[in-house]
């Protein structure tokens, strides 16, 4: 891997981390296109640079994270299911799922169909039947259910933000509020994932630490822009475009590289 590769992957991560399109899936596909071998370092790199995007959330939402303990207690409860499941299946996920382009393509395709179906048919029923909750009205049970939804994103290509958004809106959270909860939930989730990977990884060389730092900084800067875009888009947009995009990427990549 070169610094150019690290910068490109950092840009991909920063753009896709908080969009419902799967940043991990895009990193795996981007690595394939760049000709990078799925080494242990690359797998760790793909997890750790997500920490750069997460620090963008810490920077943008620092007042909530460090002062609103009531809301953050819900975030921590939502993290527990993913943390437990991720720890139990870490070796299987890291060995057989990360780096598997076929799993990514399949998850992108199915996830795209789910987003479109949810937006067109299921969400209108929810809107008619339920009043929107606010984040402060969310119960610990609601938070735990969103956490279980997020656990599906342990499969590369599913999308952590997509899973939490669908889970939260099913419970009655508004579009914009569930997006913000997804942002906050990313902080403990990715801190744990990155920390676990670093603990289990072999020692890196000075050059590899430099590559991690470059990817981290680029992902941080680009994620700040991506977060602001998504929040603005949620004021009037839907998730159908993301669903169509996921299907298109899956089909094009399968035909071009895997067929």
C-alpha cells in the first residue's frame, strides 16, 4: 500500500461512513479496484481509518457527547448488542467476511432492495400508525432494539448507518433524529471495533503507522463534509436514491470484476 492508496481509501471512508451504503463494503471494493491484496494490515487499516470518521462526530457533537448523559446512556445501551455479538463472532467475521467481495456485493444488492421497499411501502404505514418519538423520549428498550438492528452491519456491505436508520424509524423516530442517533452510536461502536483490531493485530512498522495516520486524517476531514450533507439532505430527501445506488454498484462490480 502507498500513501496515495491510503488517501483514496480515506476519502472513500469519509464519504460513505454515515451514508446508508456501507463504508466497509466500499473500502473492500475500492481495495479490489486498486489492486490491494486483502492482507491482515489492509483489514486492520479498513477498520482503523473508520476511527477518523468517528472523530468527526466527536468534534461536531462534542457538546452532546460530553454533556447530555441521558441521551448518551441510551447510546451505550444500543451499543451493547453489537459489542457482544461482534466479540463472540470476531474471528469468523475477520477471517471469512472481511475482504470477501461476493458477500459485499450480495449485501449491497439486498440492502438496496430493503431500503427501497422500506421507503415505499413500510414507512408510510409507520407514519400513519405512530407519532414520532424524540431522542429524549426513547426508552432503553428502544435503544437496545436499534442496537440489535445495528448488529446486522457486522456483515460487510449491510451498512451500519442503514441498519440503525431502518431500525430507529421502525420504532417511530423521525428521519433526522434517527440519523443523528446513528451518528452518536457510531462513536462507541467504532472505538470498540478499532481498539479490538489494534489489540489483536501484529505490531506495525513505522511506515504502516504513517499510512494509518494519513488515512485517519483524510477520513476525518471528508467525514465532516459528509455529515453536514446528510443532515441537510434528510430535511427533504428519502433513502430511495441510496437503495438504487447500492443496487447499481453491486451489479456493475459483479459484472466487471466477479462474473
